[in-house]
């Protein structure tokens, strides 16, 4: 069986046509971008596992390691995908026989000009890199940055997105972050001020609070979350209405809010059982009595009609 004439010429012409190479570049680009996330996740997991085995991240819990993995995974994957797209674009332009050297030179000049006016943008990216390298916080952490508190919903090299307790989303440029306060790193402290009324037996109140704390530590629902039983640390203040006891404990982050609420609920029940009074502000109302004359009668507010008549006679 013989091939049709000019088949070789047609194949060569098809190969010279840029459409086929461009389609091939697009397919390879899509495949690489599809598997970039899987590859990055494997590399990040291996690096974090090595940190744990070498002891540099032993203080991090499994939840902390997962949050850090998610943060690194998203950032590195986006960077690799952007690089793949850039290489694919250059290859496509090359297949179209377009001279990209003048465009690259022009972009360099534009980049220099823009750089002078984009110093804040450069600072954002630089701070973002430091936050990532130093592991200051990750997605899911509850932090306070630039005067804003909330859970980290998203993090990029340029900005950090927080959602506060009211559901409001705050976008903070990384260059504005001077101090990052992470409230959910490994462990946190229960810090409660409990007030009891004057006249309360402080030793008894202290014993009741400490018993409640030990009961929480022994509770199957809480013993995995409570690391140190809440206890009375000291008398914090002698206030206007009562005596303030400082109660401290240690829990696994981010359980400090739930554990604090549970502690207050148990203390209310325990105080009621043991007759320990929680003081409330009291208001004394003094009723002003009307003025009276020497005989005990009501003093007139002004001259009577008889007085006015006598004055005219």
C-alpha cells in the first residue's frame, strides 16, 4: 500500500504551522498547573515532617502543622503556577515569531519607573516573605495585627485577610503589620477575674474555685483540652463592691474561649451550692421630704389669696 503523493510535504507543513506547537504548549501547561498543587503539597509535607523529626517544630501540634501546610501550600502553588504561565507565554510568543526582546526591555524601564512609586507595595511583599519564613501566623489562627483582631481567612505575600467576631472582613497590607499577636499558637491561658462579696471566707472561695478547676481537668470532655487546671493565683483587687480573685489556667489553643465559658458556668453553680455571694452594684435612692413649718403643717409655696386681699386694704 503506497502513501498518497506529497504526504511528507503536508506533514512538514503541518509541523511548521504554529497552531500544533501552541496547542501542545497549552496542554502541557494545563497538566503542569493541574499537578502543581499535588507536588507542592508533597514537598511541603516532607519539609514539615523533617522539621518535626529534627526537633525544630516539636512544640507545634498537629493542628498547627496542618495550618502551616495549608498556608505554604497555597502560596507556593500560586507562585509556581504564575511561573509556568509566564514560561508558556514566552514559548507561545516564540512560536508566533514575535520578537519579545524590545517588550522585555520596555517592561524593564517601566518596572524601574513604577518601582519608585511602589515602595509600599515592595514593603508589603517583603513583610509577607518575613511573616512566611518566621511562621508568625497561618490560616485559621486568631491574631491581632494593625489594631484589628480576627481569624486569618487568607494570606498572600501582599496582604492578610481577617474576619472578626462580627463577621466583618478586614484586609490588612502586610507592610502595615508592625506587631503580630497570635492568640492561638500551641497553648493559651485562661485569665479570669472572679469577684466575691465582702465578708466571704476567702479560703473557702479559693478552695471551691480550685476544686472546680481540678474537676474540669478530670472531665473526659475537657482533659484533652485543659493542660493546667484553673486555680486562684492571688487576690487581684479590693474593689468597690467586692474582692476580686485572679484565676489562671492553661489550655490548648484555641480552647481558651470555650474553656473560659465552661469555667464561669461551673463556678456559678458551685458558688450557689456553697453559699458564696457574687456582689452586684447597689444603688441607694434617697427620697426628698417636702418642707414643713414649725407646727408640722405643710409650708405654703407662696402667698395665699387672703394675704393678697389683706395687702390691698
